[in-house]
C-alpha cells in the first residue's frame, strides 16, 4: 500500500471491524485477519482527509521537556501559564502571574536556580502538594456541579497520582482523578469530569455511554482529541 504517510496495519482475530487511529504521528489500522489489502487501502483512502488533518495537528506538538524548576520557567494551571519565581519561603503562592515558590536557601532574594538534584526534588514536592490540593478543590466543585446535571451521585471524589489515565470510576461510585489534569484548560477538565460521571449512567464505553457524555458535552470529541495530542505536556 502506498500513501503519502506511513501506515501500520495490525491484524487480529478478535477484531470485528476496522479502526483507524493516529497517535504520535503514526497511522495505525487495526483490522480483522480476513480483511483484504485492497479493502484496507480503500478504507484508508476514504479517511485520507481526516488522517491528514490529524497528522498536521500532531506535527505542531512540541516534544515534552522535563521541568528544571528554575526561575522564569512556565507552569500551567487550568490552561494558563504562570512563571516560577523562587523565594526564600517553603510555600507556594499564585500571585500577579507568578508561582512564588521557596528555593530552600532561605535568603528570600529569589535568585535560587534550582539546579541541585536535592533542591529540585524539594521544589517539585512543594509545588505538587499545591497542585494536588487545588486539584482536589476544583475537581470536587466541578464534579458536584455536573453530577446535578447528569442526575447522578458519586460516593467519593479523590485525586491520585495516576500514570496512564486521567480518571477512574468504580462500580460503587468512587471517582478518582489524575491530579495533573488540573494543568489543562477548564473545558478539558470538565470533559474528564463528565466522562467519569457518565460511568455512573453506563459503566462501560458502549454507545450508550458516549451518548450520555455527548448529551452533557456535545463537543466532547474535540476535547478527547485535545487530550490525545496535548496530554503528554500535562507532566513535569
């Protein structure tokens, strides 16, 4: 098969229908073993416009770069970037467009550069604690608001240090969020909240589940795609 982009075909006996995804600028076509090469090529050609759009979008993504925790570095909170300003206090204050954060040297002059491994770990721990505290507050508020809209009642709301997912909902109604989602814009955070709450309506990812999501958030597909493309940057 010849296209102006690379295509990886994944065949499986468990696959009943063909599915095309674009992840990390790679086009993946998952199909049943029995599907012919000609049929696969036809399917890809039909989705060519959509594929090129996704590839163009993903090509704009800047590769993830770990934080250094130095003065002037940008940290995102609810979709807005705030610069880090190191001070002599072991606390965090969001003020005048800056995260004022202690650098551990106690001199209060804001000149700490956060270069040592020990100092970086110290600053990271303080800032993470601030983010987790505010994530708990914000996500609880949003969950309670959307729970009324969906007509559901979660049993508990917590934030956790998930590595590979943005949230979870148990069959008993316990909802947990990845605290890092609080770095994303409000609309993206709302999508994650609605997604998890919708599991209290339908505890799976069936068409009924996505209908419940769409009923509350008609543009959920855009937000879902945003997370796929930009989610890697919601990290340190």
